């Protein structure tokens, strides 16, 4: 069942069975984007229902009229899965005039001691989670899915043009993890393109801000995307751009300025403890990006696929005909007809959800490296750089 359908059912249960309302002191400080309220021409914000007295009080009314039930149901704009308590999780589109003395708190860049140092990696209380339920099935992502996904923007001088050629994943406030060939390759040399900036908080490259209409008719919008220039790229010292094996195909991109976390810009977790050595054979994993689709055109909207991880020996048998020699710093996934990463997806994360503390936390198991041409051939998996093999290298390269 899709998350929006499940959320509507959940709210209906709350409306019919609620016996009390728990107030949260910090709920007023959180907004989840702009939206269009029901029965109102003014602007609204998607907030916790406890931050919207107008709807919170209506939720307490018993008995409710059919019109009141419909208003509550259609006002829901999501669920905040980080919060304990059923009622506290509900997000509603609240008209600006109905929020009383609550003032919106737009995300602002942190200053002074609030800036997270570039050599600090976030814990799994910060990284790797989605504020709402993920969407199962299909290739379309929800507006808030995979908020660590970034686009790498390249600049050509003659003529001056900008293009998105690779993806990546935000690791902390200053660093993005991507593939080495996204920073050094024959293709980049031939094109004359150089890495210029990183785009965060993107969903649909055609619009800014990005908005979506849920099944209940509620329209919500994310904050505008963020473009931050690159300070430097760090390619693994052992990476050979022209090698057939493409081992050590991994790189870091340091941003010129720190990024503030929101529910649409958030880091993914690096593997820790037992996950570092895990080869994840037979795990189902997510890959997302804006790469080439079946019509060989880049996707404007962030898409996703689910792939299964192969045994490395079986993968080696497939690629032996290309004289490729894989090692345990690499992993393979996919092989389903027409379901594959493709041009433009390079550098993006191979993501595995691990249940932690009662919720799914996403870890970056791999980095998209290469595959067959054309993409999506049946029985041919894509090759990924296994992140766990490079944890020490990553930590060594992080600077404050």
C-alpha cells in the first residue's frame, strides 16, 4: 500500500479514536514546506498538528460532522516518523492566519559554534532517515525520499554552459561522496568540462521550488534547491581513470561552505561496525538518480530502482569476457532487464536500509561505478565501489 494511502487511513483512525493530545514543546519550530490549505485562499505551511491550534482543536471535537472529518483528512500533508506518539506524528497543512502567534522558522545557515565541522560524521540519529514513509514499488520517488542525493554540476567555458553529469551522496555538512571517474575521465578531458558546484535538495530539475499533489489532493512544496560551489575534489590515489577494472573508483567533493540539514537535505550514514565488512550478498538495495531513461534522455525527476546484490564470484564470471578483474573492494547488483543505473547515475549511492531503533536507517553500501552498454541488459549486473572498503580512507581525508 502506498504511503499516502496508509497515512490517510492512519489519520482516519486518529479522528475516530483519539482520546487525548500530547503537546510537543519543539513542534512549533519545525516546518515541512509550503502548501495550499483546504477551504482557504491564503498560503500555508506543512507542520505538526500540534503547531496548528485550528486543526488540533478540531481533532478534539466529538462528535465530528462529516464535513469536519473530510477537512481533517484532506488537510494531512504527511507523517513525521521521527516523533514518538501517533498524534505527534501527524503533519497538516495549516493556514498562516490559523497558526496563532507561531512564526515560521525558515532554515538558516548555522553560524559560529553551530557549524558542524567538516571532519565530523553524523550519528544515525541524524543521518540516513526519511521524515515520512518511503514509497514502495515503481520508479518514482516521493518529494522527500533520499534527501542525501545530490547532482554534480559541470561547467564548460567555450561556450559557457552548465550540465549535470554525475550524482553523489551527502556525508556531512561539507563533503559529498561520489565516483572517481566523476572527477577524472577521458570523457571529461574531451568535453573540457570541470566540476563547478553541487546541487542539494533537488527533486525535479524543471521546477524550483518542487511541489507535488498527494492522493488526498493536498499540494505540498519543498524549499528551493541549494547550489554550493566546490572547494576541491579528492580522488583516491590508487584510482586509474583509464583502467578496465576501475578499482578504487571513489572520490570526495568538499563544498566551499557548510550546508544546513533539513528534511530535504540530509546526510546518509557510512557503514559502521559489522556493516564495514559486509558484502551484502542477496540484499535488496535502492539506487536513485536523474540518469538516462529507456529513451536515452536524462530524467528530470529523481527516479529509483531496487536491485539485488550478487555474489562477487558470479559477477566475475560475467565480466571475465571483458578482461575485468574484480576484487573485494567492489560489489555487483542488478541484472534485471531494463532495470539498471545508466549514464548520469554515476557516483550515486547504492543504499541499504537497516532497522535501527525501530526505524529504517539508510547506509551507503556502494558507489555507482560502471556497467554494460547499453544499460539494463538481462543477466548483467552493474558494478559498484564497496564503501566499507574505504571507510578509513574517507575519514583520513575529512578536514574541519
